[in-house]
């Protein structure tokens, strides 16, 4: 009888703690088959400034923890080769990767192959690579990407950022198609060898010509097509976006993710830096520049991607880029009115979309 009682008690203890563990796990309810991401590349700089924000309940909290508890399941981080300061360098990024993973979230790395911003209008080579011949440049891409992949062990690694016109100009311009493809191949090989479980993303800004662009690289070994979608630059018709994603998926046999999007909650400003979006003709009439308009825009982006068989998810860009340098700063945030926090540093309704 004593042995039976001891056995039953042991079963009870094991069952109790197993249930307790499963209900308190930080990622117990996450469904990573659909990516709900936010780019938080400015977060370390905001932390250094000791700038405080409030969560949905009005409590002062760290941005990362507010976003994670709001339902963000993936965090995107840019990495620059040799930035002017420590921010967005590999050392800073890999430390933030560890913190993100400790919260049960996934990491998405956007490699810019530059010392600063890389986008369709600017793909400047890192200064240290400036005088390299093409063979040396390929090796630099391979070695650097290998280091990033190995040290971050990210879940998603993006080879270049908004690569419409190529990377590492002038050598890897889009018009130098074979060079461009060779450089991308070096980055892809480096990821496969050093972080074999990572999914590789190629990222194009816009959607209207994306299928034509990616069709020229259909023999590259990557996994996901990433698109930027900002109404100001890429059209104000979500049906057109949806059609493009369907056509890309059907013809190129790839899943698609919105790698960047954002929307204003106001057209006013809080610092002395001009905002990127500042007038009614730059937004979609159905979504006014209000907190609810911002929320509804992202809600419909989420719905569009969930309902499209080729949709993998979305990532909001600049949600953390508040006017943290002060309202008198002339080098503040040009994205403050598209952030996740209002000018009183309170979180906005748009975070409810991540639930």
C-alpha cells in the first residue's frame, strides 16, 4: 500500500510540474508558421539614451518586453560592417540576438553589406572593402556573412537590403548581372555552411516589378522572397499588392513575406526633424493618419498575408524609432509619426494587431 501511495504521489508531482512548465513557457502559444515581426534596430541606441516608454497598461517598460508581450514573435535587426559608432555593428547585434532568443522569439538579420544604410538608392561598399578587386570582394562577402551567420545563429538571414539595384556598387550593380548574382551566391553559401537551419531571404523594395526581378535569379538557393510595402512609394491599392504576391508565389514557387511596412498615426511632429510622411496624399484615404487608421492598416496587411496561400507574415519597420533625442533635436526621428508609441510615449492600438 505504501509503495502504491508513493507511486501515485510521484505521478501527481510529475504531472503538476509538467503542466506548470507548459503554461508558463514564454513561447507556449506562439505559432511560428506565421511571422509577426518588428524591426527594432534602434533599440540599443534608445536604451543608451535611457529613454522610457509605456506599455498598454500604462506601466513604464522596456520596448523589447512590451513588443514581446504584445505578440511579436520575430525581431528583425540590421547589421552594418563597420558603423561609425557601435550601433548596428555585429557585437551589439549578436548580444541583442541572445536576449531575443531568451524570450522565446525568433531572430531575423538584415545584412546591409555597407557601413551604413543600404537601399535601392544607396549600396555603398564598406570602406574596408573599397579597394578590393572582384575576387577579393566575393571573399569578403563570404567571410563576413559566415561570421554573422555563425555568431548570431539567426532564424532568418537576409542577403542584402532592398537589393533592387544590386549590392556593393559599382561592382555588384543590377546592370552587372553576373557580378550581382556571384556576390549573392557567396552570401548564400556562407549561410548554408555556417547556419544550416536559417531561412534565407532576398529583399526587394516594392511589388509591381518584383516578379520580373526575382525571375532572373531563380537558380539561386534561397528560401523566401521579402518585399517592402510603403503606400507612399509602392502604391495605395492592397488588392494590387495581394495579386502581386499571388503571382510571385505561383510562378516562382516561393513563400512571400512583407519585410518592411509602416503607417502614420498622425501627420504632426514632435521634434525638429522633418518626417518622411507628412501629407494626406502620401497615405491611403481608407486609413486616415490616426491611431485607429494606423491599426486598421496593419490589421489589413496581416489579414492579407494570412489569407494568401503564399503569405508567410509581415514585419513593421521603425516602430521603435521615436523622437528619443528630444523635441528640440534637429537630428531626431523622421519616422516618429509612424512609431508604435505616441508623443506622450504611450503605446498605440496598433500593437493589438500582434495578438
